[in-house]
C-alpha cells in the first residue's frame, strides 16, 4: 500500500477500444477499492456483461483464475477472457475450466477483432492470438498478430471509467495523485533473464510526443493529476524523443512531476538537467551485477564505466 496503487492502464485501454466500437464498458478495480470476491459478485450480476476481461501477471495469476471460477460457480454466465504476459508465455496451458478465451500477444488488434466477431456472430478463427475450445471441446490456437507500430491509432485509455485522483504514489515530494502513461513500448535488448522472445518485447511501438503531452494536459485539467509514472521499458531509449517530450512540457508550463526507468548508458548530465527542468523527480536503473563474466552471460549490454 505504501507503494501506491497503479491504474489498470491495460484494461482502461481495452475499455476505450470497446467503447470506440460502440460497446458499453465498466471497470471494477478491486485493488484500489480492496474489494473481496463477495463484494464483486453483486456488481457483476447487476451490470450483467456479455464479456468479462481479466488480466494478471504470473505471481497473481492464481487470483485471476480464482476470480473467474468464483464468478462461474455463482451463476455469472458471461464469457470470461484473460490475457497478459503469463497467458502469452503459457498459451493453452493456461486455458483451465475457469476461462472461455485466452488472448496471446499484444491485445489491441485481437480485442477489437474479437468484439466485432462476437457482435456479428462470425467465425472465431478470424481473431488473431485467440485460444479457445470449439464445440467438441478441442483447443484451437489462432496465429497471433501485432498491434500497430503507431500507437496513435488507438484511443486514449478510458480514464472516465476510473476514479482518477484516488490513485496515489509515494515520492520524496509526498503522496501524489498520479497516473500511468506510456510513450513507447518495447526494449531492443535481449537480456537472458527477460522473456523477450516469447513476449516479442524487442519490437518497438511508439506514440507521437504531441499526443502524449496532450494526454498529460487532459489529465491535469480534467482530473488534477500532478504526477506521472511513465511505463516505458527504457524512458530515454530515443534521445530525440525524450528531449522533445521535456521541451513540450516546459513550453506548455504544465507544472507536473514524472518518473520512469532507463539504462545508465542512455543518460548524461545535460539530459538529466533538461528532464529535471521538465519535472523529473525519480529515475530507476537496473543494476543486476557488476561481475563482468556474469554480465556477459546475462547479455547485459551496459558498460560499467557508463
């Protein structure tokens, strides 16, 4: 709790894609509200959705499965979908009786196509990356696809479905109302401790800098958000982009603070000063080991004298 509760950025993006396609959407953030399964059940029954989408990383996937099974055992007849990195790696091994559909890989294109197929009663074979059972119970695995490299084609996350302002993060400047935001997706390096091959994380997807700053300004004006956690794997991956980002924040006088993660060899004093002027208050680095032999084994391509 002291670390704060992050907004469900991925679910908010999927909700906005659903709304963009003419569907209604609702987000239940049980983590923020400390809801139990018993708390969630009447909400789900009252809303009576056709489809329920869940997501969870490996350490908490048992909670996701328990939630899905609980809903099914208590009379919820909605189709239950699940996606995320755990499903992408485990694939059909994750398709237990608790779930109806698994989404493997990046979710935007698959989710958009899935809603279209379900609405128009078309063949599920048209949905990329979908794993499901056919009428005989046989597991079907569709070939996956990738999201558009230009992330500007997707709508902004459905912030209006969240209680913005109640998500807070502890910083040296106190507990600040904050939002997650993403400017670039992916990391070109392939350290051996990362599941980059299975998750295809070395593929780089980008948003335009003006669209990102527009989104930040919207969150400042609409929800009085003052702090931003940038979710990029490598915040300073493209120096030109982070310079443009900082300059635009300064030009618009947004008076925000932000933080993120990067690699030590992609930073210098000049860039840090600019980022600080734009509002940077915390920057995280991965320091796995200083043993040169281990670093070679790990394929960690950050020189110690960076």
